[in-house]
C-alpha cells in the first residue's frame, strides 16, 4: 500500500483568460476559480474516496485526473500559464483511514450493524492467550467460551506470534487497542488476510503510513490462523456468535440512544452506527469516527465494546441488565456529541479542570484523559447517560442503573467528584426541562467553578 505518490506534470496548461478552475467529481457545487496572475503557487485538494476525479478547466479545455492511490496521498504538480503570468497548481488527494462508495452509503445510511467479525475475533483470541493478555485484568477470561478457546488453542501456544505480544504495563493499553482495533480492517481471502476496504486504519502509530501493530504482525497472525485451523473454530462457533449478536442488539437499543442524542444535540448528525464486539472483551472500549463526502456528507461511527455476557451470573431484572449494557454503548456514542460541543467553553473548562487533583484520583485508565477538556468530557459523557436513563426507565430501574454508574466512575475509574457532578446535572435538568442537554453545559460548568472555589477557600 503506497502511502504517498507525487507526480510532476511536464506539460503546461494554457489559459487565454488568465483563470483556471477545479471541480471534484464527488461535489455538486460549481467549480472553484483561480486567477493565474495572483500567485506563484496554487494549492487545493480534497480527501480521497472511491471513484474520485478532479476536473481542471483552463481556457476552452479541461483535464481529468483520477485518484488511484486509495487510501494514501496522491499529489500532482501542474504548471498553468496565461498571458498575465504562471503558477504551479498543487492538486492533492489526501489519504484517508476509510473510503465509502456511493453504493455503500446508500446501503448503510440510517442503519445499525452489530457483528463479531471473523478476523476481529481472531485478534481477540490471540491477544487474550498472549503473555500480556494472560496478565490483563480487563478481559473476559471466564465462562464456557473462554474455556473452549484455551482448550482448542493450547497445542499452538508455542507459536512465535505470542512472543511478540508481551508488553510492560506502561504500554499495554496502547498496544492492545492498536492490535485489536486494526484487525477490523482485514478479511480472510482463503487463508490469506487482506485489506480491501472500506476501512484501512483505526488507531495506532501513524495513520498516514497506515502502520499498526496488527499490520506489523500480519504474517505471524496469518500463519497462526492457518496452523491452528482458526477458520474451522470460528465456523464451529458461528451459531454461538449469532446468538450473542441477537442479545447485543436487544440489550443495547442503539436506535433509541441515537434518536435521544440527536434530539438533545440537534446540530450534530450521524448516518450509521456499527457495534463490533467480542465475548472476550470486558471493560476496554473505544470509538472511531469516519467521514466521507460523496455529493453529501456521510458520517459513520464504529464502536468496539464488550459482549452481552459480562453480566451473566448476576441476578438482574431484564431492564436492569439492559440499562447496564446500554451504558457501554451510550458512553461511546455520546462522545460524538459531547466532544464537539465542549470546545466553545474551553477557557472555562481549562480554568476548572486544570486542577486535576480536585476531579481525578490516580488509578485505572484515568491517566488516558490527561487534558482538562478530556476530563470534563468524560464527566459529561457518563452523566448524560444518567439523564438518558431517567428518560427511558421507570424510577426504580433508573435509580439502580444510575447508582451503578456512579460507583463505577468513582470507585473503579477514580473520577472522584462524579457522584456530586452527576446529581447536580440531574437537578439542573429537572429545573430546565424545556431545554436540550447541550444547553446545560454552561450551567454545570458554573457549578464546577463554584465547587473548585469552595475547595480552594477551605485549603
């Protein structure tokens, strides 16, 4: 996969009227016009996508340049001349982590997709059995499925792929997500692992070069899958995976969450959600957003979360279980709404949450959220879930789910003031039922400022 291609055009384009213009095939707007005599160089491009072309109009002529380097960069340097001057036009198609065709957009717009992809499950199995995975506390290493995994793959535990997955705690999380999430980009073609899109990169070291731990170890992963007959294991358990997908869809009503969030944040819209999970995931979740333009904006979110089995064995009512599992997905989805909304209050947020010790105690993964903005966003994301719960569940069920969320945030995740923050946001919401949740940001921030001032005065 070429990450970047540069092409210098030897032929000069001539424009008698001292202008040239550019239009991209995925846009329905009028071409962008440029005066040749105005500058020595002209720069304009767009993100690459499937079937994209640039059309240059100069004088009475035109030139069509196709984007052929998906998903990487493609740059053209084109000399353009007129009676009044000349310029070098730098046409760039930017590299992208994913590219969606018009057909894909039509098929997926408005849709919710829940799956345990074959290669993704392979990555989760390998990581769970690896030295790092065996030491980890955030994986689901209990139950019949885990026992079947360990029994089936025990004869292959001396495979060299496992020696590459032994990391100190300081880099465990980064490498875990890098390996696990980037496997989502690959599919089996026979026994070969290939990347045919539409996803090319999820997270890792350098997305413009599409490097990732999974890609680096791809030959070893492929060899392990072949020698262990992994595809037979996956087929044997397909009925089990399908049953989990049905449960995940039932206990995580994404469309309800999606509808609620777009009512509460009316200026933010997404077109599709994908829930990707493994029965071996427990508490480590992540989200990736993808945007493409094909005559209109298409925005898709892919969430990597735990399966529905993490509460098995607990005596829970149906709605309690639904609420607890819904929190996994909701607190991934609503980052798409909270994170774009909070920067308008950046100065106030920085002044409050830069006093990190007042809001976060050391421990768990709170260290990932190392900026004042990220700490506030995490507070707000989980508190919004509690507002959703109040709207969607009866009072007793809502009280149970909210208390469980507060315990999780304070005792396990170490957001020390979450309980007070959450109850204040609920109070503010009850006093302002006629406004959307996005309009509550300044009110809760004023409360946060008062809390910080009180603590400062005490000390």
